[in-house]
């Protein structure tokens, strides 16, 4: 029965004394430990946006960079998430790493990065991913898989003897956080939760009850 599925978390602890006072550094620490711990897809994060009716929509995207200003991911600007962010910058993301029994929640505002920075990242992608960005009209209704395959072959032929440029409607977003919550699983459901709130140009740190 689903109601009987339980996990007793007991690998680590998180305290006000051990948490890094910079939430970006704490996120980097946990992310690096997820990578070294062989967590599958450690950069996967659930991104939630708001649609035109005010309803939340969530999907998994891949974190590509953490800077002192925020978290960067890439997408088609004409996709649903791209259009929703353009209309409402408020977003949230969630990381969950089962191997280290940890979760991170982040809330903030998203905005486009420069076209130049998007171009730099696009050129670093594998050839197949570059072609895929051209071939897919992301989030649009299509009649069949065959359309994608035909588009891919068409762009493969088009760029055969030419450098693959970044599609005009493809690029990065940076999420500028205003809130972090670090969750560490503990025994007896008495989990550790430490939040960071950006107020008066500083991070205020609090412990939350589980």
C-alpha cells in the first residue's frame, strides 16, 4: 500500500552552526556532495512557473551554472515556461537528492541572461543537442514524431558545411533567489529545516519545525 511506504532518514544532520551563512555556498556544497555520491541527474531541478490563469506548472529542467547572482538554465523562449516567465517572473525550484536525503527549495525572480552568454553556452553543447534546439518547436502541438525527425534531418543537412548558430528564440534564464530552504532528512520525521530570507540586503537565517 502507498500509505505504508516510509523511509527513516538518518545519514546526516543540519544545524544553525554547521550551515554555511551564504546560501549559494551551501547549495554548492550539497550539489557537489550529490555529484560525488553518484546521485542520478544531480543538477535536475523542478521548476514551477505561473500560467495565464494563475495556476502553477512544474517540470524538470537542468541547472547549468550557479553564479553569485543566481541559478542559470536554458530553454526555448517560446516554450510554455519561457512565455510564462516573460509574463510573470516569480518562479520556484526544488532539488531532491535521495542518496544524501536532502531537498532544497528556492524562490525568486527569473530573467533572461545576455544573448552573448547564451551563445557561449550553446556553442559548448554537443552537436546533436544544437540541432535538436533548431528541430523542436518546443511546447507546440505537432502531428507526429515524424515531424521532429524530418526537422532534425533538414537542419542537419542545412548546417552540414556551416557552423551551427544559436536559434534566435533559445537562451538562458537566471533565477535570482530571495528565499532558500535546506531540508535534511532525520529520524522519526523530525527533519532539519533551515531557511534563508533576503531582507534589508542580508540573509536572515531561521530554523523551521519539520
